[in-house]
C-alpha cells in the first residue's frame, strides 16, 4: 500500500482496530475489533491483497463495553476453510473473560466450543495449529494443560492432558501424534 488514500489500508484505517492479519487462499484476513459507543464488535474481514476491496465476512462476537477492553488476541489460525479465533477481554479490576469462536469461511457459520461464548469460566486459548482435518489448541484447566483436537470434518473435540512438565511448545507429527518440549529443573527444557 502506498498510503495515498486510493486503496483501503488496514494500517491507517480509522474504523477498525486491526488485531492480526493472515494470508489464506490469496486473500488477506484481518481479525479486528470495531468499537461503537456501547459495544465491541469482533469481526473477521476479507481484504483483497491490493486493498481494492474490504468485506466484513462475519461478526463472530459482540459484547458490551461496560468498563472492559479487548486484549490483543493470541494468534488466530485459518486451516481448511475454518478460522479459529481466541478472544480476551480485561475488566478495569483486572479480571479477564475468554472465548473461542470457530468460523466456517464458506458458510459464515460461527460456533463456540464453550458453553458461553465469552466468560470468566472459559480458559484462555493459545498455541493454535492446524494439521490434516484437525485444529489443535492448548488451554489451562487448573494446574493442568490440555491439548484440544477439533475435528473439522464433524466438529467434535477431544482432549489430551499434557504431562505436568509440559514446556509450552509442541509440534504435530500427524493428527494423532504430538511432540512437545518438557521442562526440567529451573525451567530448562
């Protein structure tokens, strides 16, 4: 972009707060938060790489402002025409609410793996990866870390409890095997 006002520019756009960008199937996808007088609207945009067109694909979450501020999200991912978008809102007292949305790019249908789309009871989502017909992500549950496997084909989710010494970094060997680093004494891997 030459920033001359002739194309839509996500770097200088005043309407959207750009959270993150992804290139997928020749298009730029932007995870954005639009702020209105009373609400935050979490949206996924589709942008032509030359900036000639911006389309709001879906508003995947809407929440009242009420003394809360969206936090720069963890990395969202797009894999096999599914976008997986973690959400975090911080209150003025430091309390956090988390959510996770999965958007089908073809149908624009939004699903939420949690009982509530945004809640203090939802764990924070991180380390999202795609492989084969699955999306993987990590979430802390108490003192344990769980690895979630979301199957794109049927929308089912299963979990695997990581060993207590999980070092926070994992790789996928295939849809059923995961390689991950473990911490030893003093946090060394």
